[in-house]
């Protein structure tokens, strides 16, 4: 029997392998490009006279700064996600301890 962790690990490996396999025939410069650049190219090809209806509020000075800001955004998001999962886990654990201390059966839930 496969445990949950092993099943998730197999699923992650399968997703990565599938993405690499589906992208095997693409030219190197088109490999793994972002959707923003693909959408921009499509709009420029299909509507050459199109002018955007807004401009960026902030444009990074270089690709390194843009990459760094993206990494910072990912780190902040991961921190918020980790904090939320930890808080929910702690609440669930604390709820289980309250049930044990009160002498109720494990199947009943404590209502707040």
C-alpha cells in the first residue's frame, strides 16, 4: 500500500516528467517561455496597431531585479502559506487536546 507522502511524491515527479516530455520538440528559445510574453507576441501579430490601455506603474531596471522581485513575492507567499498551514495544524491539535481533557469521545467536535 502506498502512503500519502509517497503518492504525492510520485504525482509531483509525474507532473515534471510530463511537462518535460510535452515540451521535448520545442525550439530552445521558445522552451518554457512565460504566458505574458506569449500573449504579447500573439497580440502584436494579430493586431499590429494595438496600443495598451494602461502602462506599468513600475518597470524594473534589469532582468535580475525583476527576477529578485519575483523571488521575493514567492518567498512572502510561501511564508503566508506556511504560517496558515501551521496555524490550522496547531488549532486542530489543540482541539484534539481539549476533547481528550473534557473526557468526550474522539468523534465529537468542540464547537466555539
